[in-house]
């Protein structure tokens, strides 16, 4: 039986809080990195990894927490850089001033750089088997790099003021948001040394969950408030960004969200058949969209 999501989040928060300072040597850089890392957030990505490990029969320990929490370091770097004046130029993130508003654009850039590289240090610097660390490093680099999240960000920039097709939009978001979520689920399978077939199904769940996550975020930019989201809303339309509601309307976006969630639920069932184990722990994550 997997640990409830709020407890997983607490374990991740505690690990991040106690571990970051040991690996940062410069005080202002440490403060800037810590400022964004500990500003809140759902911790969904490392929690997905840890929940997957438990559903596959694993018991959580510091090595697994370290490797899983590395993804939160990398995700936080992406948010800091995404908010920079040269990118989205946002002033608010998780209800607080963005990193560059607090520390300046130069230090914010370095804070992001520090979190990115520290993520790979944490993946490598633990007591997991060498082949596991190698696979995690490769898959994380692919998910975060120029054929994954960074490519998605580049497509997002080039796509402004252009009208993308649904397939183009889906591909953009698969890279920009979905690749890290896909990795989060796959990483649990890698750490538990699962078969290629099971890892493929885990990755498919991550892909569909990641797509649902992005569509939901697009919808909340229209339907929610700054207070509820902790960041500015209605910016996507103002900046003529390609979104699901912008392309399909709110009802069309909701339909695509439901299709992605249905596909993720089918992956969940497939995993139960393949492993003979319960994957009910994913229900907590799917409930995010309700």
C-alpha cells in the first residue's frame, strides 16, 4: 500500500530542506536557490516517483528520496528560468515575487544553473546500484534537454503569434511539460529494476498524466484567479501563446483533458495486469484534476 500523497509531499519537503545547504558553498546563491525551492509547490513529480516505487513493492529510504527529489531541483530551475525577463517576465510565482525580482536576473540565472546541475549530482551521488544511476542520468538528461523540456520551451517561444495545429500543440506540450512527468513515473520503474514492458507502460502513464496536467494548467489560466494559482492568470491569451482553450475553446480543452485522463486510467489498469499489484496509489494524483 502506498503512502498518501500529503505524507509523500512532507517527506520530500523535509529532505529538500535539510539537504540543499550541504551542497551549496556561496551564501547568496544558496539563499536564491532555497528561496524558490522551498516556496511551496505540489511536489507532484518526485511524489510520482516515490509512489511508483512503493506500488512496485519498494520501501523508501534516503537514497531513493535523494534520487527522486533531484527532479524537484530540476523542475524548480525550469520555473526560475521561465520567469526571467528574457522569457515570460513574470513577477509572481507561488504567491511570492519571482526569483529575479528578489535577487536580480543574474543571481536568479545562477540559482537556476545551480539547481539544474545539483539535480544530476543527487542522481549520481547516492548508494543506488551503478546501472540504476546510469539509467536515471540518461533518462533525466533526455527528458530535460534539447530533445525534451528545453526543446518544448523553444517551440513555445517560436510558436508565439503563430497558429499551431492540435498535433503541433500536443507535441510542444509533450516536450515542455510532459517529458519531466513521464520521467518521474519511469524513474520509479528504473529504481525498482522493472522489465522493459512495465517501464514502457509506466512511461505511457506519465505521458498521459503530463498531457492532462498541461491542459488543466491551460484551463486554469482562463478559469482560475491569481490568488488561487499563486501566479498571474490570463497571460497566455494576452501573449498570444498556443494553448488548448485558445485552439479548441474551453469545452474542447475539457474534452481533451478527459481523453488524457481516460488514457492514463487505462495505463493504470494495464500496470495492474502486468505486475499483479495494485496501482490505486495513482488515484491520489488523478484526483488533482477534480
